[in-house]
C-alpha cells in the first residue's frame, strides 16, 4: 500500500488533494499520519474524527439486541476491533476500555507514535465539513473533532479535547497556524455529503486549486 501511495504522490510534485467521506476520513488520516506525503488539502466530509457513540439504523441492523450503552461489550474486544465501526467506537462511559482495546482511532489520536504528529503537520490545509442533520455520525460534532465529555453526554468542542490541549498528534499546531477550516452545514443527511452539488461547489471545489 505504501509503495502505491508514494508512487501516486510522487507523480504530482505540487501535491495532491484528499477528499474523504465518513469512515473514509479516518482512512485518509491513517494514510497521511503513517506516511510523509505532500498533501495540499484534506477535505473531510462528516467523518467521525473523535469517534462514534450513538444508536443508528445501521447499528440496529447489525446488532439488533444491543443499544449504544451495551455495544462496548462487542467492540472492546480483539474481535470487535476488527468490525469497521468498532475501530472508532468511543464510549464516553468506558474510556479505559477504549484506550486499552482500541487499534485504530484511539491510536491515531493518543500521540503514542511521534511519526504520526510529524506527518500530520505536513498537511497544508484541513477542511472539516459536518452538520447537525447528518443523522449517522453521533455526535455530529465529531466531524469537527468535538465529542462527549468523559462519563457524560455533554458535548465539548475540539479546543476542549485532551488531544487538542496536549497537541498529541499536531491538531492544535495545525489550528493555531491557521490551517484548519470549519464548515457547519445544516440540511444534509449522511449519504448526501458525497453527492450533493452544493456541497461540492461551496465546500470542496474552492480547495482544489
């Protein structure tokens, strides 16, 4: 994978753009934090950068006998971490298990690998697009690195999160250097972000210079 990505980026000496939606935004972060790439802009459309904690129709279909309060029993296991949403399930009432078992999002956000930070800070522009009518990403503020406080469902913004305050993977540095742009867009449901023409015209195309 690294060789293919590196070859693609090297073919664009002026840098490349990454446009990523939903879980794809986490995949894009995993790529740019692992590899030293010349990324001009990462445009993230409703991606759960701080995690997911909510009952959605998708989860009810997959786990009809579980509610969000009990899904930690599934996701915070070695097997559960191999389920896609398990890799970014962030239960505010079980933070010890989230950090103990997490193989993906908790690792990206906890600053344990200094390479992640140095690579993340090579990013020239981070564009975070999300909105209150998404209906899937819960809380929707996760698309802009906000999330529930520990042991509660009170939502705090990005600037109040530990990974921002401690600058664990470079988010605060990116922000204070003016390289993060936020768009809060009402009226867009989750499956519409990647196919809504107004979203493309107003929040994606301007960054594809």
